[in-house]
C-alpha cells in the first residue's frame, strides 16, 4: 500500500528532525510523499526540497496556521503553498513577531514563579527554529531540572489555565483560508477532534469553514479511533469536503509517534494525494476562466 503523510514538523518550528533528516527518514519509512507543515513558517521548505530531490520522496510544501473561531483554537494546514508568496510571507512574519512578544511575556511570568529562563537562552538553544513555542520552553525547563517531562511543564506552568500562560494572537479562519487559496494552495482543517467539541458542533464548525472556502478536513489522524475516522469520513462526504491526514510528526518531541504510521495504525492512502491534486487543478482552472472572462 502506498502511503503519504500530510502533517509533519521539523526544527524550523517545533520538531526535532531537520528538514533534511525528515526527508531521509520518510525515505527509510517507505513513504511516497510527505507535506512539511511547520507552524507559521515556510523556512524549512528549501532545505526539505533539496533533500527530497536526493531521496526521491515527493515533498508537498505547506504550513500550519493558528486561528481562532468563537474562542476555539482551530489549526488550518495549507498544502501546495508557493514558498515565495509575498502575502503569506508577510502574514507569517507578523505572526512570528507576535510569538516573540508572547514568549517574552511567558518567560517573565515564569521567572516570577522561580523558573529562570531568559529569551536569549531560548533563542540560543534553538537557533534553527524560525518560531519558538511553549514546547521549546518546556524542553529547556526539563533540561534544567524544573520539571521531569514536557507534560509536567504544561500541566504546572504552560497550560492554558496556568499562571504563566499568555494567550496567543491568532488569525481568523476566513482570512487564513483566503490567504491559502489566493496563493493557489489547498486549505485543510487539522485534527478537528482536538477541539473537543461535540459531534454536532464539530459538524457545525466544519460547515462554517466549508462556507468560507475550506477545501478539506483531516479524516486520518493518529489519535483517532476507528469510530472517529468513520465519523470524519462521513462528515466530509456529507458537506462536500476533500480528505487529508497525517501523523503530526514531531520527532523525539513525541517519541512514541511515528512518521507515516502515528501510533501504529495510521495509514493515509495515496488516493488522498490524487484527490487533493485533482481539487487543486479544478481550482486553478476556475481561476484561469475567471481571469480570461
């Protein structure tokens, strides 16, 4: 069975594999194609593309955008993104600046709780990351002995209800989907069940996203049960969304989660890529007809 993985991360954001290492590992795992979808950055794509040419694994250029809708954190993955889109690069640069401001505030809060980590230390520890996040801070906390694990760091200090937490500024889904589509990409609602909504509200949110231009939904994800996958497949079919899926691979930062196979049972069929390419081709044709008319 030919398999693909449309949700992965590298050291350009919060993964532990460099883009080159990620592509080599994809080849070792026998994947036919993967999408590099780092958080709020395209910076790992040139290196990944050069490695893809050497390994023979097809690379789909992407990114994972953080958005908020009705106080719900929704992640939108963009696939087939141009690496030089001025609009996307400008928006990502803005979001990266907001991340820096947030990190500085969280580190100030941590220092008040006796956790001595500076912003300079954070940047020096992760020089290859275009963005740094709570996950990076958690790793330093563990390395310095403040916590025993990344999970403990989030439970005691960095989680949404902790004193050191600072809310992240996000885009809204509509502008994010438009940004992706205007650049010729395909938009995907990532891991919808992470939002912990009821099935009814998941369906309502999917319908809203479809109405503002969403193209696809992650129906294959490592934490889904077989019932979850059936629900997502049925939901996608009922409202006319294409399918996507992936492992959300982060390397050693999620040590039990494997590229391509997740926790062992994940399989994203190659046909998903073919359908997404077909959808993208239809979008391009519609745009060309609109321009010519």
